[in-house]
C-alpha cells in the first residue's frame, strides 16, 4: 500500500489514480482482519507467547508508519503526513507503555485498532469515488453545508487540516489522558514514582523532536 503511494504520489501532494485508494482500503481491511484472526487463533489454541506478542506489536508499529504514507497520498497532505503518523504513533506507544505497568492492554469502547482503522479504510474507499482533491481543497468547498454559516474571518483551510485537528482533540488527547491515568493508579498502588514512569517516555519524545527538527531543516533548505 505504501509502495503504491511512493510510486503514484512520491511527495504525497499529488492525486494518485483512484484505483490506488481502493487498493489502500482493501489492503488495510485485510490487515485488520488478519491481525484480529491471528490473535484469536493464538488464544484459542493457547499458543500465545511473549515472543509472539512482541512480533505482533512490532508489525503493528511498522504498520502505523506504512499506513500513514497511504493516508498521506489519499489526503494529499504532503509534509503534514508526519503529523498523521504522530497521531497514530503516540497512542500506540502510550498504550504499550501502559501495558508495561498494568499487564493489560486496556482499550476503550471506541478505539484505534477497531473503529479507527475502520474510519481510515472507509476514507480510502470514499476517496475512490471523490478523488483525493476533495480532502485538499478548502473545507467549505468539501462540506457545502458549512458554507451556509458565515465565517468571514476564517481563512481557507484544507479539509485534511480540519480532520487532523479533530483527531487530536477527540482521539489522541483523551486516549493519552486515559493511559497516564491508568499508569498513575498502578504506580500509586505500588508506592512508586510517577516521575520515573514518565521518564520512560523520553526516548520516544526525543525521537519525535528529532524527526520534527529534521523536517523543518529540510523544508528551510529546500526553500
């Protein structure tokens, strides 16, 4: 899926052929299905193991990056694809961090591995009919009903920026808050240090900061 993005939209700012979006949606649906069946089969046969869990979560971590590339080509969001990867990687990393303390992978009723992936592959399939330009134009053009509301002081904003903001507000922030709250309960019960628990996140924060700096420097050099 990400290879198709590289071939037909190498900078993720041009519209690939519409069949590419269809392929993105189908492949993501298959990935989600196989991942769920694999876990269910392991539990049914009592063949699950720490090594199997490591391999499974490792594949999921790679899938976050690959799917971000596919979504970037669908939304035509260019360099902002990095932000979409962060939106996927942060809850994933925090959920793993939480699992380290609680020994339980706690997922809310509405979560990324289920409803989140469903929304993404539905977006791919939707774009098969509308074209990627639908996401890159001003949100008032993509959503005509909003144009009925007078917004004279709001500049033109691509729809994919609005989608990113909504994902951060209603998915990332609540999920991260829940992760930290669950770890806080376990740390307090064990009379441990929350500061040390949060310190475990520093390598990941350093990674995000380093990639962000690299993106900014690259953009300045190109300019």
